[in-house]
C-alpha cells in the first residue's frame, strides 16, 4: 500500500504541474521517479509491530525484579507483542 501511495502522489504532482517543453518534462519526470524510489527504499518493510515491540522491550531493559510487573501490565493492556518481546 505504501508503494502505491508513493506512486499516486508522484502522479498527482506530475499531473498538477503545467506543461513543459520536452527536455524540461523529462527532467521533471526523472526527478519525480528518483524521489519516489528514494521514498520507497527508505520505507522499512520489516518495521512491523513485532520489531517495534522488540525494540521497546530492549529499551525498557527491565531488571529481574521488574520483569513480572512489566509482563502483567503488558497483558492487562492487551499488548501481546510487547509481552512476547
């Protein structure tokens, strides 16, 4: 979905610009394509809920005495991904 939105935005920008001569249009199109590809490349498909929960659990770094409380709170808040992480 992210990829589609990027291309839709690029197409909308392209459509919204006034007509240019041939070379200017090619340069503009190239710049839009490059920007879209950079945006797609920057989007981390692996940055899902589980990965985020794991980073949060690592950042919290609970001590042994705090772990049980954290696990109970994660379950009570229905944060299963955090509980598993």
